[in-house]
């Protein structure tokens, strides 16, 4: 069964045009989800919209959005007013600018979608555009209205199709200066830097998503399974404690370098027995003579 498209429109490059569809590339629907339950009755609990002053429930038809202009004072916006203010969607992804595939800082990447031809008639033009991007090793920037918002989209080749990633706007990405303001310049050199380079070199590899499991999700599934089967859930192992506080020692241990320092010899050499002192008295033989 083919997946359901999130959006349908046209991909254009100059005078070229083809019908395309967007499909969700990453979803959280398979995660363990919980309902809110009344412990005493075992019944589900539903949320209600309550007026903050009167404490009375508000009907759905009476709920509108508001922009706060001062404390407790709002400009009310009707849903139709918001819909009229949003730019009209022309359902077109026009490839405007071409950049290197790694030309966008990953902090600007929002959500990925699969982009594929929407019908058989569009396959040839779609494939022409895709192979053109592959041949030039570039990605494309486009703008269109997606999900009631004007979005900037990064489009790049992926397998037999394309990946369309919505991008965060500049005002949505917070400046790193405030987060990094307390980091002071520090020069690392000598053995410490050599050990750090060695550790990184020995652990180089490639990203394989199958190598990274969601331990939180697995733990929740095991907990639910244990409760259903009426047994006690397994306790998670406690992390091993370490007494290493010296940075150089930690680096050497991480690099597999023997941190045991050779101890100096503490045994003292054996003392020689003192030679007997020569006597100045005459010997018995001389006395006898």
C-alpha cells in the first residue's frame, strides 16, 4: 500500500515542470504513547479549556487566538482572518538557487520529506532534474507554502528520488554567542593534544542508523510488557563509577596507555660489617718469648 502524501504540487526548473508529492520521512508515531488515566477509576482523563478568571469551561466555537500586547490585554484574531493573511499557496516548488550539498549549516535543517513523482507522466522530467543535481553535485533551494506557512526548502538527491528538508528561518535560530560566552580561550598542546588525536583516530567510522538503538523506547516497551505479564521489570544497570580525576590520566586510559609509573627502588644496600680494630698490645707469643 502506497503511503499517503502530505502535500502535492509541482516541481519546476525554468520551463520544466512535473507533478510531485511529499511524504513523511521521519515519524514518531511508532513510539510508545500514553493516555492520562484517573488512578482511582481507571478511566481516561480529558483536557478542558477553562477561562482563567471565571473558571468556567469555554466552548470550542468561542475559542480564538490572541496576541498579547500588554499584561492581560490581547488582540483577538479570528481563524478566517489568519487564513486570509497567509500567502496564497500556488502549490509550486520552483528551484531558484543551487548550492553545494553541504552548503547549509545543519542547525537550519527542520524536517525531512521524501519528494517523488506524483504520477507516471511526471517521471521523466523528475528524473531529468534529479540526475542534473547528481551530475553537478548540488542541492537546490525553493520556496512554497507548506502547512499554512511560507517555507524555504532544501532539495537534494537521495537514492532514486529527492529529499526536501524544510529550513528554519534565521530569526528562529538562536545565536551561539550567548551559549558559548563563558568559554575562555585555552591552548592545548603537547602530549594531551596528541592523545586526543589518537583516541579520535582509533574511533573513526561511518554513520549507520541501525547501530544506534532507542534505549529509552526499549526500556518503556519492556516496562509495559512486564506490567502486562505481572512480573517485576528489570532494573537498569548502574553506571560504573570512576575515580579518575586527572585529565592526563583519563586521556592515557582512554588511549590504552599504561598509566602505572615505575616505582623507584626503596630497598637499601646491605651494610658491611666493620673490620676489627688492630690491637696495640703485644701478642701472647711475644710474651712467652
